[in-house]
């Protein structure tokens, strides 16, 4: 038998597996690396995060990714080259991290790599007849597997699309396995570049579970800061937006988009919510004269409002969901205050309260998806739209 498959079969036979989960989001701040000890599968999955770190990207690398990120006219040669370069860089970062943790490559059973999204094109966004949902993540899994010597599972989103989904959000699968709780209606709110949440009903009925994007989380604020404030990549501690004043006319125009009133589930990305979107809203509202601080204050309010509207749409104004936050937006104090003010009946927590570091959560969820690829069976989500009952990921062998 091929030695790679012998190794995989031995991994499957283990009582617990050591899996590295990777996540690199649209914020491009760095690579999240979570070393997870996982036992069981399906509803019996247990995860212990043994180590976690984020290794930052340097500015030159960020510029290279941005040159092809969310652009219809991206340089195809650069897309090709960056697919390989990102895989190699991520492999180097993994080796750097595990050396610091005192772990050898042969101790790791599997790497779960999300890759780097450079374009997301659900049919609802591209609106081109006779073309399917599509998404593209680069950072080749074979390069990671060969350079590290560790079996790598990658390219998770393609199976989701092949089975009828839009390729996002995928958090629903791991959220359901790790965080469902009998008797408590939960919202697992991730405020990344795009804000999304998973609804976990208190009766644990998988057919009621769904995950959806709701709109801009950090992406518009981050893009504006990066364009107007040299050397800054985000509004740390909401310093800029807190000093500004919300402009109601601009906010009203930002809210004018069919995506924001569409039903659940749905997906989107910076392909929609970008500086062109902001510019068009400013022109319609005659607010191109606004100060940068006032624009930032309004963009922060826009992000909080789309989240509030979505959660109210899910639960109604009188119910009391438990909201567990993760993602970079949970560190924005102004955004979090606005959410709490706008959802007074909700109870707010972070995934720290569920023993998962909120900054590590997305990487951990991909480790769980990889574990399901090896150990699990498709979770039956019934006929829930956008949640096909599948296992995801392609297996890349080290040699």
C-alpha cells in the first residue's frame, strides 16, 4: 500500500488526532494557526486548542495579494504565481510555529488549509445567466503538504458549491458540532471582513440550523483606513470612528442594496462592499464633502446596523438569543457597543466563554472540517437551503 495512505489509515484509527487549522481572511493581517487535539466526530467531536498564534504578513506580501484580490481584471500570471507562493509561505509559517511550540512535523496528523480567498462570485452577485456559483481560494495544498511533510486537506469550499451551496459561510458545520446547546438559542456571530452568523436552535434540530452572511463587517472600514491613512490597516480601538459623527443621509444610502433585504442564507464579499460602493452612496446622498472621521463613524454604524437587522429578522425584537462573538470586529469597542444598544434583549458573550479563543475560532473550525473529512459522515441538515449534507476538502499527499 502507498505509504501516504498507510499513514492516513493509521490516523483514522487513532483515538485522537493532532490537526493544524489554518485561516487567512480578507483582512490580510496574517495567518491564524491553531494546533488542535480532536477526538470523536460528528456530535461527539471534542476539541482542545493546544496552541495558537497569528503570524503577521509583511506589507510587501499584503500588496502582492491586494494586486489580485477581488478584481475582475486581475493579472492571470500573478494569480498563478501567488497560488504557489501563498502555499509555500503558509508552509514556512507552519514549520516556524510548530518549532516554537516544540512539536515535530511527524507529530502532526493533518493540516487543514482554508487558503486565501481572492474572489467570491455567487450567482446572486455575478448575475450572469447560465453560470454557476463560484469562489476561488489560492495557496496550493500540495505545496503545503510537500514542504511540511504533513498530509494536508484543502479547498473546502468547492464541494459546498458542487452540492448546491454558495461556498460560504462554512462555519455552520463546525458551529453545529461544537457549540449547539440544548435549551439555548445561540447565534455564533463572526465579525470578519464580512459579518456572518450561524443560528443554532435550542432544540438541537439540525434542519433548522443555517449560516448566512449579513453584510459588511470590517471590510469597508478597513479599506477606507488603508486608502486614507498611510501606514494604518484598520481603525484600532475605533479611535477614528469614535471621533466622528454619524451622517444619517449617507447611512440611509449605504443601506440601499438588494442584498441587505434578501432572505437567508446568502453570501457576499468585498466584490460588493468596497470603496466604489461607498463612493456611489456618497454621491447619491451628496456627502462627498464629509470628513474622514465622519465617514468612518457612519461606516461603523452601517456594519452594526446590518448585523442588528439580520438578527432581529431571525429572532424578532422580543426574543433573547445568546450571541457568541468572534472575529476582528469583536475588538472594535464602538461596534460592539452599538450592537448591544441595538439588541437590548440579547445576551452577549465571546467564544472564550465556550473554551475557544475567539481569534482562533475560524482556524479551529477548519480543523474540525478536516477531522470530519477523515472520520465523519455527512450531517443531515434536511432540506435547509444553502447547507448541503456533505463532508468537504481535498486530500493532498506529502509524497
